[in-house]
C-alpha cells in the first residue's frame, strides 16, 4: 500500500479557453461570496489518496448493470473569476456542498461527459478516445457560457480518476469503469447570468450493460408528442438540461414495455433524430445512414467511430436527414453510445404500428461492434490511435 499526500497538486498544462465575451455580464463581475467553493476545498483537503495495488473491489462482476456503484475517489478542480482551472486533486468519493444559489442548481448551467476505462487480458488499463470527450466538453462549455479545463487537464483528471479507482475496473470481458466528468456553475447567482465560479468534477462507477435487455434487441417507441431538442437549442451539446425533460417520455415508454424512446425533429415531426442517450443508424443494402449532426443531435464518439469502422468494412455511410418512412423500410436499425455500445433494434412502434426488424441473421451492427470491441480489447489493430494506455 502506497500512501500519497492528500490532494496531489496538479501542474497546469495550458490555459482554459475563455468563454465568448457575450457571456460575461455585470452580474458575473460583481461577485461576493466564495463559501461554497471553500467548503468543497476543505472536503478535498481533509482526505487521503492511498493506492491499493491490483486487488479487485468486492463486486459481483457477473451481475453488473448500469447502476451507480460508489467507488473510492473522485477528482475535483475549481475555477474562479480569472477563468483558469487550477489545483485539481483527488479526494475520497462523497457528497459535495453547493451554495443554494449555485448557477447549476438554479439555471442548469452544467455539462456532463461519459467515457470508459477497460482492463485487457494482459492486465493493461485503457481509455477509448478520451480526447474526443475533452473537446466535446469545450464546445459545450462555449455554448453554456462556462470556462472549461484544457484538453490536457481533462485527460489528466480522467486518468487520475481511473487509476485511483483501478480496483473497480472490471475483469476483462465483464464490463468497464464508466467515467463521468461534470462541469458546473458552482458560484452563486440570483439574476439569470453565468456563475462566477465553476467546478469540474470526475467520478466513476463500474458498469455492465446499459439496458436490461443486455445484448438482446431494443424495442423503441417513436415519440411524436415530446421532443428532445429544438433548432437553436442545446441538443448538440451534452448539457444537463437535455435530460430531465425526456424522463417523462422515457417513463411512459417503459410503462408500455419499450426499452427507450426515438425522437423526431421538432419542426416537421418527420425525420428521426436520436434516442434519449444514444445515436441511431439505419442499414439499407450496403449503405449505413445516420442523422446529420446539425445542432439538435449529440455528436457521439461511438457514432463517429462506427462511421470509420463501417468505411473500413466496405460500407457506404451517409450523414443526412432520415424520414420515418425510411426508418420503417430499413433492413436493420441500431443505436450507438459509450453506455450502450452498439445495440441492435428489434422493433420500433410509430403511431400504434409496430415494425419488426430481422435479428436472427448476422447483423451489420454485430460486425461493427465486434470490430469496435476488438480494437478496445487489443485483438484488432488500432490504426487510428483510438486506444490510450493509462497503466
Ligand atoms: C452521450 C450521448 C450520445 C452518445 O455519445 P457517445 O460519445 O457515443 O457516448 C448520444 N446521444 C445523446 C443524447 C447523448 O447524451
């Protein structure tokens, strides 16, 4: 057991990008209290990071779902009015204290990310394309008027969180450690304005399958009343404000026995967009199509990776508008996301009609998924440098 000093000091590698000047308001400049922040700091400074080498945590690895399992450590880094994140550190996983008037609590000024750490047969620990998450958080931060950690700071925080919680990274093939970075306006505000202080926090939880269906096909409900995102809104970034509004649609669909909801565009109610937390693809002959990311759809890292893998396997890929009629007439439909992986769709239900897709033959989605997991597991050559070894 190696004892390390509490809250390892982090050397700043580069400056956080400055948010657009339109975000800076008088309210932001006139700032009075730092109490919330100092109690966060105290919580952090009072704990130790002690590394326990390579034993596994006490988890039933065969029964992992997608539920929160508390791990040992989280990472936290603050940013004040100077808009520079500094002194990031690990602390014991636990509750944080926030001002009742924190921007994130009152006005939803927050973003999240999701990436995974894997353990290979040879014991090596890896992340999959974490730079993509770092960049996506920066783009989201611009949209939400927040300063953001640099890509280097983001990567360092994700690595530290994964390594500090290494005993929670499942054995090879049993799942992964889902890593959840958060960026939030933690400073107090009363009038609607960007917060004066920001907190970047990273925690992690071991996960297995996202859907209770496991690797079975999903049954999606095509929602024609609720929409996930609108033109000009924040659907294209991983803003926390995109998720609570779809809980109602998801709950209604689950009550009726569906796995999740597929949303339509809010203008014409005719083109498919995506599922609550994953992207969607259709297959017709040798062509894969997925809705273009024009601001209402989250540009998934898995989506992007599957497009490249599909090209490698000789498929054509189109990013464009896809009508509900095309969805109905597709040979195959599947979803992609860090949490779900690549999940085949067995049926969609639209205006009371259920359309079933073949799932008995060898699916295109299966070929794509085994290639993707092959790269992650080190069985297929990683030509593009997607996999990052952390230990
Ligand atoms: C996170 C997310 C995805 C998937 O993105 P990945 O980077 O592949 O995990 C897709 N759609 C929505 C709405 C999401 O929140």
